[in-house]
C-alpha cells in the first residue's frame, strides 16, 4: 500500500544549505528561512545539516531546529510536497540512528549518512565489511529512508567503491540513494547498471517500491555527463548562489542530444563548470558570500 505521507526523492538539483549564525554564534533562523525560500522557489531541493551546513559543529538540538524551520518555510510557500534531506551521519551506529529519529520527528524525509572517518583504517579492513555493516545496521534501525554519502575528503579518506554500495543496497531496502562527492562518472555508471536494472529492482525492491533508487552527483560541474551515465541530479554548493541557473541546467541537460536545447545545455554546463571551479579554487565561504549579497 502506498504511504500518503511519503515524499519520493525527486530528480533534479539539491542545495546543501549553509547554516547562518548571528554574531553571538547563535542560529540565525530568519536568514536561514529566507535562504530556504530563495533556493526552493527556484526549483531546488533542500539538504539541511550536511557538510556544507557545518553539521560537525551543530548540536542535535540545533539540527532539529534547522529541520523544523526548513519544513515550516517550505509549507508556508506552498511547497509541502518538497522533501527535506537531512544530514544524520555520526561516529557510531547508535548516534546516527538517534539523529535520524530526531530528524524524522522534526520533519525530514531522508537521512544522509556519511561514513564515520575517525577509525577509517579499521573500517576499511577486510574489504570494508565494517563499513557495509554500519550502513546496513543504520538503514535497518532508521525511521527515515537513508541516502549513503561518499565524500572521502571529510571522512578520513574513505572512498566507498561501487561494489560496496551495491552490496549495501542489495542488503538494505531502506537505502534509497547515494550521493557521490568523488567525481567518478564511472562509479555512477557501474552503480546505475546494476541497481536500476529491471531484474535488480524486482529482486531487491525499496521499502517504498514506487520510489526508484537515486544516484546523486556531488559536483554540478559534471552534471551533463553524469546524467548520461545515470545520475538523477546533483547536490552542489553553487545552487546556493544561482539556484535558477542550476535548475535550468538540469532541465536542459535532459533534452535529446542533437537538439538546440542540448547544445544550450552544453554551453551552460561549460559556464557553470568555470564558475564552480573558480569558487573551489578560491575557497568561497558560502554563508559569508550570501550575507554580503543580501
């Protein structure tokens, strides 16, 4: 039976929202709500308390408040159908599940889980069995659908390979997606070839069978080739600054090859790649940039 409260994970552009603070280092919820509205009305999906949202520096109460504020803001804008992805990764299975439970109660729809990197060496021993077990155990106990998050740069160098990811998806029907911040189009291709095949979906359905597994690219500067390889969208910092442009790239990138629209997508992808590369090179502080623009 279809769950009427379930919000499927859409294809498209996801914005990893920054967390705004006052000069006293308290949450600036007015600024945060304004930014949620700005990015969501442009057609992007919010990611709250992820790595770009300074999750590592937030208390569980602050995470909860941010999710509640995002949900209230979306609903007040007539965007009650838009889901919220919340970062819930922690250093232990127990704490990750606790954060997922709090996130669900606050209004999140999906929990994004990064590998615990403190004991990276031990976790990667024996073919990464401990990592596999971590994701499977979290997914089984979490009240939220889980999105795996591969970001070697902030998880002690742990780089989840396609075989491990597929094995987790096979073992855990509550895993609904993966975010790949590793710039590997080949990994997207390999995962998509397996998990989105008709045979795999019939044999290993998700907990909500009407929802397909989503492979989300972590870099918008490779969105066009990623889509061709099976990506369902991108989670990238650039939509914080130009959400409508990024949403337009998604729209154009789904055009048929050889059409004027696809050529426009190629041109726009080039411009976005240059802008994104410039931001990465100079290390733009997104909240500071947004505050100056506002």
